[in-house]
C-alpha cells in the first residue's frame, strides 16, 4: 500500500522520471541517465550512503543492482506514483559515477565491460 503523504520518520522522495524511450540508442541511454540524475539528486546521495554503510560494515565489494533493489523496496513502501521509479539501465552508470566521484569507493562495485561510452566526468552534479 502506498501513501500519498509520508508521516514522521518516513522516507520522502519525489522521483522525477524523464521521458524514456525503451528502444533508445547507447547515446540516448547516457543522456537519459544524465537527465534522471540531475532531476533526482537524492538518488545519488542515497546510493552513496548505502555504499559507504556497506564499506563501514566490512564489505570489500558490492553490487549496484543490490543497492538499487534496496532503494526500490524503500520507494515501494514510502512513495506514491509510478511503479517504475528506477530504470534498470542506470545501475552501471551510478556505479561508475560513484567510483569516479568517491575515491574511497574506487573498485568497490562489480562492473562489466561497457557497451556504452560513458564519461562520468561529464555528468553534472
């Protein structure tokens, strides 16, 4: 059951989904990620917080997909609106962006080779 208005202690995140094309090209995926990231800075902050928490708890590596699933669970319980708030195309971008911006997390995420050219230095805060 979703709630329209969070009560005290609940996570209040308003995710702004950009218009996404299911058949997007590689460059379109990067652009869609950049638009989503700029419109939803709280997602990056939450992912970063979870990653640092895992690291503090002794994890040597983590999967960004697992972090995404944790966020999906939180969103399902504490937000209303669209069913799909976090795009499955974005975890790899977030993993690379965090490893670029957070030197302590370099090598923390399991990543595969890129099919899409993604330069995290070009993503705006």
